[in-house]
C-alpha cells in the first residue's frame, strides 16, 4: 500500500515532483561541477602556472652550500657540476609524472668585445626517451613561454647560433642576424644571432646557445651546472613545511604521507635521492604563490558549491512546503484514519528522497557536462571526473533534500486532522 | 465482514460513549458547555444544531481529534480525556469510523485503494476485503475508478466503506449528506439503516431535520449546550425514503413541542 501511495503521488503529481527534481538537479549539477573542478583545479592551475616558469632548481651540492653560505650564484662555470647523463633520472622518481618540464644549464662567463658576459648553454626543444619508456619533449621553449622573442627560437641542433638578451644586445649593438664571437680562456666560438629576447629579468643580459655548444666552448663535455624543473605540486601544509625543514624528524606514518604526496619538498627530496650529490630546492616564491592561488580558488569553489546547495535547499523548502500545504486535506485525512506522524513523515520523506535521487542523478550527469564546459572554457582542457564526487554529491543531495523538507515536516506534525473534519 | 461487524455491535444496553460535564473553552468562548451525553451500543444518534452550536467541536472531541477543556469522555470503557496525541491516533484507528461532509478521498488512489488506506494504517491491507466493503455500499464495479471519476454520492459511499473496513466501535459521520442530492441522501441513509440493523453504533452530525429524524434519537445543541433529547420512533425494518420523513419541527427543536 505504501508503494501504491508513492506511485500515486508520482503519477498524479508528476509536474510538482519534476519541479522538485529539477531544483535538486540544479543544485546537484553545480555541486558536481564544482567538486570535480575543485578536485582537478590543482593540476589545472599548476599546469597554468607552469607556463610562468620552473618551481624547482637543482644544483650541485657544493655550489648550493656556497650559495647558502655566501650568496654566491651557483653555476658560474668554475665550481661544481652535475652530469648530463643524470637528467633522465628526474623521470624515475615516485612523482615522475608530475615533472612536466625541465632543462639543464651550463653557465659561464665569456668575453665579448672585451667585456664579460654570461653565456648559458641549454636545451630548447630537446626530445628524449625516459628510462620508463616515456617520450618527452622539453626545454626552454616550453618553460619560458612568456619570453618576448624577436627572431626565432633556437633548436637543439643550432650549435652555431645563439639568442641574445635585449640588455646585452643594446650594450653591444647586436641585432638578429648578426654574428658574434665569444672567447673563453683560449677557445673561441662564433655564433649567428638568431633572436633577441626580452624577459624583464637578469636574463636580458645573457647569451643563450645550445648545451652542446656551451659544453664545447667551456670544455665541459657531459656536464651541466644546474637544472630548472617545472613540477605539478600539491599546496604546502604544516606537514610539508615540517618535512621541508627536516624529513627525518617525521614519524614513519607522516613520512609516508609526505613522501606519497606531491608536495614540492617531497619532490625535491626524491630528486636528491635520484641524482647523486645534487641539491634540489623549491623556488619558494613560485611554490608559495601557487599554493595561495590554489587555496583561494578552492575556497571560492567551496563557497559557490555551498551557495548552490543552500539555494537548492531553499527552493526545496518552498516547493515541499507548498506541496504539503496543497495536500493538507490528504495528510489530515491520513492522520484522521489512524496514521501516526512518523508514518506520514515517512511517506512524504520517501517521496522527496526518491525525487532527490532522480534529481541527483540528472544533476550529476549535467554536472559532469558542466565541469567539462568549465574545463574547456577556463583551462582549455577537460576536467577529470573524480569517482569520489559521486558519493559526495549523493550525500550532499540527500542532506539538502532532508534539510529542505524540515519546514514541511514541522508543518505536517503540527497539522490537526480536525481541519479536514471542519464542515460547519 | 458482516460476521465481524456483528462482533463489534452490542446486543446489550451498555454505554459505548459517555460524556460527563464536557466543556471546550477558547478564551472567553465556550464552544461546548458542560455537556453530558450517553450513547448505547448499537444506538443511532443524530446531533443537530445551528452553525456555531458546537456540533463539530463535539464530534472532534468524540472522535479523538480534539481534547475537552473540562470533563471526561469515556469511549468503549476508556477515559480518553487525558490520552496523548499518539494514543488518540490509535483510538481513532481502532475504535472510530469517520465519514466527512466533503468526502475527503486521496485523489491519486482508486476507490478500493482509498478503502485500503484505512486498512494499511490499522493493520494489513487486504484488497479482497476492501472490495467486499465496496460491494456492501454497491460500488464494487467502480472499485478501480479514481475519485475524479466518481459522483459525489459514490465518493461518499466509498468513504462509508472506508469507515467500516476496520469494524469500528462507533461510526462518526459529520454532515454525511451535506453535499449530496436527494437520491444520494437516501442511498447513504439507507446504508446507515442497514448498519443500524446489524448493530452498529452511529453518531451523525447534521443540520438536515429529515436526516436527524431518521435516527433513533436526536440531540439538539445550542450555544454549546444540549437543549433537547428527542426519541424518534422509526420503523427500521423497511428501506428509508427521506420523503416520508417530515423532519423535526421547529417547535420540537426549540423545545416547545
């Protein structure tokens, strides 16, 4: 009989129930979209921020100590070096898939027109096969997308060419197409200037050429002085900050949590494990900014989700209360013939919950679509649907439906069957 | 069903309902004022009175849907005056069959399902028994029809079947013919006659003098007080036609007769 009554409600009050389902679907779709975007926004924002540069620098341990103690810029060409062969090891760490780009540098002072100038050898569009079998294209072109280039980017085969920063170009009167000769000790090299670039930073005074060309000039075959790494990271928290200071101070459980989370400090630690005698350090300003931006975006999304659900609950409150008022005679009658409050509440709540399930399913499907629209519009890529979003949305929808039904239930409990009988 | 009906109808003269000094007070207003009333098992009583006389208040109190401010209400030997709302719901469910003027059916359930609703909240729905109840009021053929597909008279007969389905101690009808034409009035009154002959206790609240006159006894209420208690001498061995009843005269109703 109970289900006959439920079925009757749905067949005879289909329009009203659909309206309630629609309200729930609206809330559920926004919640679904926001939860999925929120879960994936870390990766998206990180990826977005990665276009503004690296967030980890790797340098030889000795150079790093000098830098820490005396503020000496590492990689000046005369100190410690890393082996170029160690570079693929970056893609062997636990969080290897989070390392999206990296590029090595070999830096050294050279003489140009009897003045000292910094020459940097690096990768521009380097293709490599990682030990895990992954194919990777990395280098400056990917990592310095904001550089303003007049001319063309170098490729890794352009060993006789270079790019000159705008500061150096102005100082020495160099333009794209010119040929320059640089000297280092007893050796010299002649490069054709392929481009002049503007970065707005110290790099504007540098000359860039291929890693191979720099190694030949400096006589440092197979060596590099530093690596810049761009990694997708999880925003720092108290655990990661503690770990960054001293990983060994963590308990076993904390250590495992930290190690298995893509904190920038955990990734640095793993890089140091993979490459011997190196020091990997977070570029703190970038990492902190990423964390702060992510936190703000996630907070915004939580607020939007909460507002959507509150709006949905308010809508349900009105609709269910209106429905109960409209059905007051029916409810009064049920009470008059012997239905207890709890039985009538059970009936109404079952109707609402079934409607919520329908609205929730429709809302979830719509929400997945909405998440993709947001992903494509904002990040130009799809949003990964998190499996956990389904039970989360289900719980939220049922809670919202339940909360939305409270005023109607209170009204229902207060309803006196004499209202039905009244017939003077 | 007929057998069970007999089991709840008393063949003796025990009082099924006793009101002792019952008052219902709303602020300064006394809707019921120190009412005493006894109804015997198997008795057919009509309660009459003008609007505002306290008829509905009295019915609500007898039906366990309202509580008396003062006095005692003893139903089937049980003082229901101090019972909780939950207990009153049980009493209503187990002891009282309610019939309303506006029929009040669940509009998305068929006639038989409307009867089964009362079974569901009482014990266990039994479609066969519900169909028998509809057959008793002559509506078995309309069992699968929705309220919107039934006439007013048919709806009221479904409500009577619903009120009878749990074999109540008292059938409590509030203006049961108030919304019916003469033909359907006769149908309903005739069902009451049959139930009375089977021993059912019937209390009918009405403002229709003819419907009041066909009862065994008519109680007249005015300003919350019982002003008249009239015994009607009717022959219940043959079908009732309200046209044959002139109703109670104004003199009788005003206590001058």
